[in-house]
C-alpha cells in the first residue's frame, strides 16, 4: 500500500464518522504510530471527497490531494481510451500520469500501459491504482509505472506504433500557468510527437484546460471541448488515425457532439425564449451552428445568449421562457423584487461587468417567491430578463 499504510489502519480510519475531529485522531494514534494514523485519516478523507468524481470506485482507489483535483473523471477517461482502441492502438504511453486515472481507463479498455510520473510518491499511488485495475482485468494486460521526467522520455524516443497520451502540468510553485510554453512539458514538444514516426502518424491525445485559445490549436489537429454533467472539463487535442484534422467540436459526454462551422446569426430583440449554450459549445465556437438549428438570433454580438420565438428541443443549451423584460436599473429591479415577493433570486449574466452575488445583495430579496434574472446586452441596451427554465417538448 502507498504511504506505508496497512489495511487495519485504513479500515479504522474509514470507520470514523468525522475524520477531522480530535476524537478520531486520538483513537487512531492510540492504536497506530502517529505517521500511520495521519496517513490513514488523510487517505480516508480523500476517498470520501473522491466519491463525487469517482463514485463507488473511490473506495478502492488511492489519492493525493493534488492528484484528486487534477484527475480525469472516469467517464471522460473512458472516452480517451476508446479513441485509442478505435484507432487500433494496443499500447499507450501515458506521460505525466498523476495518480493514474487515465491509465486505469486504458487498462479497463484492454490496453497495455507504460505510465510516466516524475514524483515518486505520486508514482506509488498510480502503481497501486494500476495494480487494482490489472487485477480486475484478470491480468490480461500489462501496466507499468516508471519514475522519470517526461522531457527525458520524449528525448529518448518512443517506439513507433505506440499511442501517446499526455496531461501536461499547468501549475508551478506560484500557481496556474497560462502560456503554452510554460506547460511541463511544453505544448510544442508534445505536439512534435504526432509525426515523424515510421509507418505514418502516431495516435496522440493531449488533455488541456478548456480555456486554451483557439490560436494555439494546430490547424491539423482535432480539438474537442468536453462537457460532463454541465461542467466543461477539458479540451482534448487529437492527432493521427481516427482523428478529423481541423475539426472543432463540443462533446457532451458520452456521445453528443456538435461540430463548429460557418454560420451567421442576426442580432435581435429578446423573443419568447432564451437559450444558454453549454460551455463546451461556447468554447468550441459552435454557438452559430446551434443558433441556426434553433432558428435563433443573438441578443448581442459576441454574447453567447440565443433567443427565439419557438421552443426547440436541444441537449446543447438550457432553455428559458421569458416572463418579463425589465430595464437594467437598480431601483427598478429592487422595486420588482419587492413587489413580486422574491426571496430566492438567481442572477445570470454574460458580457457585463457585474458581480451576481453583489447584485443579489443589492436587490434585497425577501419573500416566498423565487425567480431567475438574466442580464445581457441587447439591441436596445442592457436588459434584465425575468425567466424560468423550461423543458423542450419531445
């Protein structure tokens, strides 16, 4: 077990109702050495936190604090694995594997894995997670974790026919880094792995932050912005067999895809409905395509709110029915809140320098009613739309 843990110490920690309580620490230290007790309590706490991302599987996995935060969600990791399988890859090198969430998915998909991790403690965690995955697969696949710097592995060369997956570090000692050249390894070094191998292009997948500018996406790469339960979790860049060079798309996991393309939408006054596109649709540049499907226009240029007079079913946006169109004026809005008896108020906005939480406080909601206020620029100026969520027919 990682961290020198024992099954007995971990079981004792997991039996505690409040892992952060003084009593829990006292009980474990009475039975185990202080370092062992602390490690068991930490791991039990991480497993509980991990349930929101990993579900019941969290109880058999190992985590680090940073690793849990950065780990790919299992359903999204399975999408990565399916890419390699569909392309005919049988072995994947996972560069910068962290705690091994993607590598575990590769094993589940029947792929052999060589996982590379620079930090020895994190590598131990990945090794334990992969051992569990290999055992669940009946030992039919091979998985190995090596402690090495990813740059050294790239410099040494990766044999042809092997797929490569990488999730470059986007943090340093000072926090998050935004420039691609500051990723570790840098984006250019990773993209260079796509070509120049015997037998043609290599299958290469890169997991990057969804805020990656389109200008940094190579023209010959496929880019898909992935949304999972409404959260935009990544942009994945793909090269080689199975990819569609130049395609930019929004993927609502597991299988709803909207491909961006040329589209023209007129700016128009608010209609009976407003559609708020999923974040992956916005990031991928597919708002125009979605608008054409909905027969909608834009509330304003460069603002990702669509409006139409008819309700159309779509998984790619949340639909709101417009109840009122109010001027964006604090006194008028406060009067509306008071007269309508609004006590629970949701404020949504795009394209405005407004703090929704502060505006909510300024409007002094009080009462039994509830409402959603949507703020946006519009042809007549900034408006406040009183809306409610609707479910499209069918």
